[in-house]
C-alpha cells in the first residue's frame, strides 16, 4: 500500500504589495491556519526552517504579502493568502 504522504509539497510566496517577490520551496515549513466563517480575517502561523539569514532579514523589511500553496506534486492549491506581520 502506498503512503498517503508521498510527494507532498509546499510553496511559500512572499512579495511586496502587487510586486515581484520570492518563492520558497524545498525547505521544511510548518504552518497553522485558523479559518473562520465570520468576517474576521483568517490567521496563519508560518515557520520556515533553515532560511538564509539575508532572506530572513528581507522577509521582515521588503515584503508584505504571503501566499501558501500545499498539496501533492500534481495537485497543489493556494490554502492561504494574507499579509506578513
């Protein structure tokens, strides 16, 4: 029986508002997304491991928007869109 976890993938895209940004793949990523049916904004806690120091610094200064896509090799979907805080 094949493992259901085979070939899982996650991509984190960060960008300046409406601009060009960085796509982070291949690193260990942990996230926790809190969704609500009310009009309050959804929240996500995102942790990226082994990110280069210069990339980490630019996340705090250059970029404002984030999207998280997750799934399997041939079936990825955006699961969160938001702003970095």
